[in-house]
C-alpha cells in the first residue's frame, strides 16, 4: 500500500475578483481538479510581490489588461484534495483578496484550467460561484465597488 505523504505548507497566492463597468464580474468555468465557476486565482512565485502575482495571473487566465488593482485586508485558506496535494507538494492554498478593474474586451482563457467564461451581474455571479470563500470575496468586493461608485458620483 502506498504511503500518503503529509504536507504542512500552504502555497501563498491570490484571489482576484475581476470586474468591468457597467458593473459586471468575470467568472471562469474551471475544468482542472474540479468543475465549477470561479474567479482568477493563482500562486505567488518566489520573490514575487502579490500585486505582480495578480497582474500575471489575470493576464495568464484571461488575457485582459488591468486598469486598477485594490488589495483588501482579507485572507483565507483552503485545503487541496490528495491528488492536488501531491501535484503542488502542499497541503493547500493561502490567499489574499484583490479586485481588478479591467476594460471589457475579448477574454482569452487558459484552456488548461478553464473551458469557458462569462460576464455576470452580482446576483447571477453569487449564485454560480462554487466555493463559499469566493462568494464571501464577491460580497466584500461588490460592497466596496458600490460604495466607491456612489462616492465618485458625488
């Protein structure tokens, strides 16, 4: 019987709620490791600052150019399934929440991880996101954007 290796470390990385105005959120449909809707996310490379991780992951997963990045004082983590633990040699993933305003353009998804994308309003997006941590992230970012839009109109 194969011994299951126990990993202690968590990969460091980002969740990024991508949006465009008029307010729509970009969701990617994941096909690698699990199936369902999510935001761009990804691991930090060695010596990379998190803001650069955001830029790289959004570019790699969507091909979109970021207009504005906001870091939120929100962190979280989740555990990988056994197969993913073996692949990454890590117990799970620690993330910091960011939002990215982009100019709505043609999205070029990474076919390795995702098989489709769509822009959704808040009510549609919140229903489709698979994981509670991503729904919580969307609520936080949506509240901030709504307040920011209200303030900028005044």
